[in-house]
């Protein structure tokens, strides 16, 4: 094993990372002194105790964000951009440390974690550039009686709730545009992975974010904590990334005070391979679309639809590539697949595979729980999956690829669209006209055409149907934190 960090280095890193609530620019314990454990998925051991914010802490965070809002909204856009730019530079400078922290609390591999830090930092760079491009409009009213002026103003205090699978990027994808727009924020990271978020809070303070503009509080009472935030009349925005199930609950809660919502929810991405596709490229793309983050990605390819003429050959090559992955602790630099985040996630993956096997699927590779500690599940490819198997309709969130053969283009599109979710899709074909035709017919927010990855800070990321509302990244991302004001003007 080639471990990237020795035990004492890990201890030193964990000793440096803040574990308190970050409110109004200060670190403090939870108001009731409560803490919660953070575990290492590779060993199941507790690696840190983090302050668990109470409802009082939620109110204190809104107090701080509310007090900071007006001065920050009035800051020169260039100044806000420069702060974000410094945050970008600091993240890149600390890539190794942040990456190691994510491996420790999330289980992902070091190379995935390094990639995530870079991706996460790019949101700060992109929005440092967007901060100075808040454009308005002046037009003449059609009747010619007056002018119509449109300005875009910061929406106000924003609550940002993030998941554990990308602890850095899901946070910066929200903080970047919020700060570019001139909003202050209260962030609630996932209980599984609060350390990365707290480290980013410290880094933002170093970059010059004024006190109270960014507040970060973890809480094991997520429902009561976020409920208190949404009930506070000073909160004007909720941006949530997580499961569709929790997103639905938060939309209901937000409806009471008509809080503006952006929702990045679950996915069930189809990966379609046509008979004319370059199969080597399709397998390489499938490895990225399925195995980035060990399959724990909302954009993860969840269902593989392969044209019957190449289904066996694709399955053979893809299984061989999956079999070649080395499973182990993410800190081992030779590891290509770390553990799943926790025991329930690992058990859910195992149950879905067992159900698929029981209904006639065949494990071309993997498919059995390994022995030993940690929440590991092996790379698995399933052939001959029944169209009714639950594995095709549930978000697997693990390293498992079910393959279904299809007859023609119409059938592929019909199978791909047979879901309530619509986040990402992938299409492999040598025929660009067909690729674009299919991309337009797919009911989803993003399509990878001959590409296994869609995430890019410069592009609008988001879903249709029950995968979400709104977009993050691109020019669109900042609009989620701005409100248009129209001034009917006579001069
Ligand atoms: P989750 O269970 O929905 O949790 C997400 C966040 O919501 C966490 O901070 C969690 O806090 C909090 N939360 C949970 N229950 C809550 C409640 N009743 N009230 C208020 N807050 C609550 O999702 P997850 O398991 O962390 O993440 C996996 C899901 O996220 C997958 O479905 C994945 O597809 C989706 N995801 C979507 C995108 C996207 O961009 N569309 C990106 C990444 C992930 P606690 O941890 O403290 O419970």
C-alpha cells in the first residue's frame, strides 16, 4: 500500500481543521454544547467531533447574515470578485489538504478528491468573473409613453443546504454565485461531511469575506435546524442539493413563506450506446460516468442501454475495465475505488443488486459483499437485467452498472425517458445528427454526447422533472441569487 499520508500527518490535519460553528466571522460551540461524530467510511472509526448547531444557532446565523447583507450588497462588484478570486487561489494552494480531508470523511479516492477541489475552486474563479457582469436593460415601453428600466438586485439572505457526496463543490457552486450577486449566506453541510465545509469557511474568511456574509453550521437535527431557517422572515432564498425526497419536504416548508427555491435533486441517468459508437470511447466514457466518485454522484450513469448488435462486446469490455479497478482506502494512492459513505448506503446497493440477481440478472463482474471493515462494495456489472427490476428505477449511488439491450433509436429514447427524474443523460454514437436528435428528445437538463462527464462551472447544471428547479454554474447560476426590479420611468 502506498499511503499518501502517515498516521501522524492525518492526526495533525484533523487537529488543524475547525470543528465549531462559524457564525458572524467567529468560531463558537453550539449554544447547547452539543456535538456529533464524523466517521471514516474506510474504517468505520470516528475521526472528529463537530459542533451540532441548535435552532438558536440557526437564528444566530441569520442574525449575522442579515446584519451583513446591506453593506455587502453595496460593496463594489469588483471587490466581491477579488474576494472570490483570492478564495480560488487559496483553495488551489491547499488542494492536497482539502483533498485528504474529503477522503477521510467521505471515503472517495484521492484522485477524485483532488479533482473535486479543483472543480470546486473553479466556481470561485468563474463567479469572481461573473460578479462584474450584473447587467440590466433600458427599453422604451411599446406605447412610447415611458422607459422600462430593469435592474437585478441581490435576493437577500440565502440558506444553502448541501449533501455529502461532493462536500466542497456543492458548497462553492452555491457560495460563489451568492457572493457574486451580493447575498449573505447560512450554510448547512451534510452531517456525514461537515469538516470540508468548515475548512472552506475558514478559507473564505482568510480570503477577505466580511464577517457574517458566510456562516457555516453543521447540525444533526437537520429538519428542525433548516425548518427554523425557513421560518425566519429574513431568509429569502433556499438553495438545496440532495435527494428528491428531502427536496420535496423543503419545498413544502418553503411554500409557507414563499421562499424562493433552487433545487438540485436526485438523478437516474441513462447511458445510451448505439451500434455505430466507438466502443473504446464508450467504455472509457462509461467508466467516468459510472465510477467518478465511486458512483456516488447525482449525474452517475444509472442505467446502461446498449444497442443489441454491440451489447455483448460492450459488456465484455466494460466488465474488464471495471474488474481492473483496485478497491481500498481512498488515501492509498493506488486505489481507484473507495468505500461508500456509510453502512445504510452500502446495504442499499447490496439489496438492489440482490433483487436484480433474483429476478434473472447475471453478475458479469462483482455482485457480492466483501468481508472486512469499512463500507466497501465492489465494481459490479449486471447483464440481462429485467426491464422491471427496481435497480433501473432507483438511484443506485454506488459502483453498479445494469445493462439492458435495445432494438432501435425510438426504443432507446422511450426507455431513457421512462423515469420521473431528468438530470443527466449520456449518448454515444458516431452519427452526430442522431446524437443531437436523441439529445433533444431526452427529458433531462444535461446531455453528455460522446462524453462521460457534463459538470463544468461555466455551464448551467441542473435537472428537469423531479430532478430539480433552477440551474447552478454558467451565467444562469448567479441569476438564482438576483431579483429583477423594473422601474417605469419618465424623464
Ligand atoms: P439528503 O439526505 O437529501 O441530504 C442533503 C442535505 O439535506 C444534507 O445536508 C442533510 O442533512 C439535509 N437534510 C436531510 N433531511 C433533511 C430534512 N428533513 N430537513 C432539512 N434538511 C435535511 O441527500 P444526501 O444523501 O446527502 O445526498 C445524496 C442525494 O443528493 C442524491 O439523491 C443525489 O442525487 C443528490 N445530489 C444531487 C445533486 C444535483 O446537483 N442535482 C448533486 C449532488 C447530490 P443531514 O446530513 O444532517 O441529514
